[in-house]
């Protein structure tokens, strides 16, 4: 088995459709989606809000 990790820059409020298209275009099986949460503002530092910069999508490639 081979795995591939894709990085997807995303704005959660706007890119839901783009993420859906990307996931449907994958040839293999999605193993995991890992969000990267960047703390930038005072509210985010104290954990009141979060901002997701990008997602890492782990794909298990189908090999013949």
C-alpha cells in the first residue's frame, strides 16, 4: 500500500464546495483529514475561536 498526503489551503466559510470536489476526485480511499489550526488573534490564543489554515488529507492509494 502507498499513501499520499495532500495539503489543501482552505477558508472554511467559502471552500466547502471545493473540498467536496477534491474529495470526490481522489482515486484512493481517504484515511484521515487533519486540520491545521493557526492561533493568530487574542481570542484565538485564549481558545475562544479558531482559524483553520489548511487541511492535510491522507489518501491510501489503490495499487494493482
